[in-house]
C-alpha cells in the first residue's frame, strides 16, 4: 500500500453491517461498498426478511457480486421471544427474489462462529473503532449485549433502520424490524450505546422510482441482477408502504447515507419506548416529539427529516456503480456466466 492509500484506509469508518437481505439491505450494502467511506469489516446476518440460511446466502452473494472483501457470519435463527412468519409476500421466496437475473451464487461459505460472538470479539479487540449498522431485527446485537454487557462501552455507535415516529408497515403501528424482535430492540435502545434511528417517517421518503430503476438497468449492457432485484421489490413493496405508488421505499440505505453525509438528515435526541406488550401496539416505537424525558425511556437520536432529493441521487448513483461492479465481478447467474 502506498502512503496515500494507507492514509485513506485509516480514515475510513469501520463498519459491521448486521442485516437480513433483503432487497433494500442489498441496496444499503451497494451504497456502503461504492462510497469509499467505509472499511466494511464484517457482514453479520439475522433472520428477518427470510430465514437466516437464506439471508446468509444472500449476503454472501451480495458481497461477492460487489467485490466486497468482508467475511460473513450467520447469526440468530429466530427472535428472542416473538414468533412470526417470514414476509415472503414482500421479499419473495428466499428473501431477495429477482424479477429476472439473480446474483451468481458465491462459492464462499459463512465463517465459523455465531454473528453475536463475532460482534463481541471485534468490538472488544478495538474499543471505539466499530460502528454497527443494523438493517434487520436487532436479535444479534441483543444477544451480544446479553453475553457481554461491557460491549456497550466499546461500540462506537449504532445506526439502525427500524421503527418510526408514527404509523407502521407490518402492522398499523409497528415497523417490521422492530416488530420482528421488539424485546431485542428494547434492550439495544436501553444499552446506553449512542443510537440513531432511521424509521419509516424518513425511510418512506427514500423512494426509488421505476425511472430510477431503468437508470440502474442502463448502467450496464446485458443482464443486470441489481436492476432485476429492484424490479421485484418495486412490484411488491407498495403493498405495505403506506400507499406509495411511484416506486418502493429503499429503507435500509438511510443509515449508511447518514454516515456518508449527515446533512442529508435532521436528527433530534428524543425519548423512545418500544412496545413489547402483546396486542395492537406490539413493536411500535413511541417517540416523544415533545422531548419530555421519562425516567424509563432511553433518549436516542431520531431522524425526523430527510433531504429526499439528494438522498435519491446518492443512492441511485451508488446502485448504478454497483451494477457495474456486479457485471465486472461476473455477478451473473451461473448458467449465464459459465
Ligand atoms: C425493513 O423491513 C425489511 O423488510 C426491510 O429490509 C427493512 O429493513 C423495513 O420495514
Ligand atoms: Ca432489512
């Protein structure tokens, strides 16, 4: 490595991306991989959009397609307590269904060891170095905290997609990631780790239109799994996206975009309670926009505003670049590549 490359590498933020790919998880990894701002040190997987075998397989395929040199560790096969069915009607069979071409199956396997243990190992080895980007249910992070609460002082910060200031997608009141494992979310928010929440109130504005998907398609000649995967998502996502019709909301890139350019979002420190009681509010995040602290509710950073136009430009150009990387890395279905 020359001096300049070494200096640049030292300035890149170290990430562990904990995810459940997931169409928008794929878009988030695309944004992280193409930004040049990060050292993606590890990708950890959790059940959420699909079972953990599928989300892990998808994560392996994604990192391989985009040429990301990061190990993948499989994590929780189920939430701490809540039992639910995987949302195949939104993310399709396998959690990242494509309307056309799929990524080429990676030959790599997940590394040995549970994702929660790997999170502990890394954040203890380099205190203050790691930012955790959590894009699925928070089960792995909660397990890590339960196994070793001291990591609450060694994680630099957590940015996560989940919750919202009002309304839900999986139920009328709850957003999917929090609803899928509300007890885990409650633990993580109460841990004292600096947390920033990107909920539906901002992520529903992170739309990608059909025209944007066509731009991604036009980025490379021939088969284009990135565009085809987004196409599938565009056909199902409006079903649960609070009436969005022009295109799907790409929720998961938001925390990554914030790390790249915090001015894209307005954030406020606000008390947030996660509802864990069975019933119509299970998994809801109750955000006190009045800012009145209550002894019980942790105060975390909440994204309350977004510059949707600038965010869209950032994400779409990253997806175009990711489509190019995928073509360059041979991210085509085996049958076509061979
Ligand atoms: C969240 O749920 C999942 O379906 C998406 O990947 C995203 O993380 C949106 O509610
Ligand atoms: Ca996700």
